[in-house]
């Protein structure tokens, strides 16, 4: 009787890999249901694991959402830092802001990350609100310190980023052709005039119009 080759063992996931799997599933679940409408059981089903396993790994639902929200915000900071490492930093040049804004725009095209971020900003629990405040302060500080921009430039860049968030959340790009005003607004965010829109530089807009 011949003995065939032994079947290869399935490699067990490491603890960090299992954590990443559950966090990715939780991101999808919270994106769909928000904080109030998502249970640890829903996250477990999304991840294909048991609910007690999720609780053992993260604790309460609040702890899990805190981890998911923090992960999304950390990704924004990482994206900005990576982009700033590769571009010529010149806060007086609209093209610089266009490139930095485009990197952010590409990141939030991940709809799950986008919705988790918006759900987080809208969640009024003390601990989540503290994460939001710290993230906003951190992004503002990063822009000011790494680019040397003025407070006004940093404020306008962040404000236009929040506009991008809301337009994407309401699926404005998919419906831009149905409404000329909406299409014009969306086009001003991700067109050749991106630099003007992201910096809010009205003088550049006037120069562009006059030329």
C-alpha cells in the first residue's frame, strides 16, 4: 500500500495578522452601520470569527471602534507624511497643495475608511471625541511644521479636505452629471483647478480668470 505525500499544513495566522483581519472586518461593519448601529456580533460575522473572540481581542465595542477610528486617522497622517517626503515643499505654490490634496483624495476613495472617519467625527462619546480632537490638532500641526505654511493656508486645506469627505460620502461624483451645480462644485475639487480649490487662493483664481 503506497503512502501519498502528506498534505501541507495550513499556516496559522500570527496574532498581528488576526488582529489586522478583525480590524479590517470591523472597518467594513462600522462603515455600514456606524457606531450605534454596529454590534460586536456583526463585526464577528463580518470577520468570520466568534463574538467572544472579538471581545477577547479588543474588549468592548467602544474599544473596538476606538481602534478602527484611530487606524483610519493614522492612515491619513501616514499618507501626508509619505507625500511630503516625495514632493518639493513650497506652500506659496498652488501646485504643491494640489499634489498633497490629490494624495488625500485618493486615500478617501476607500469608502469604508471615509465612512468610518465621518462616523467617528459624528460620534459624541467623550473618548471618540477626544480622538477626533487629537487627530485634527495633529494634522494641523503636521501641515504647519512640515510645510511652513501659514495658519490660514492650513485651515483652508483642512476645510477643503472636509468638503471632499462630504462630497464623496453623498456620492456626488456618481451624480455630478445630473445636477450642473453639483458637477461644477465637484469639478472644482478634482480638476485642473484643484490647486486653487484646495488652497482657497482667490487671488490665483482671479489671475487665472483674467489670463
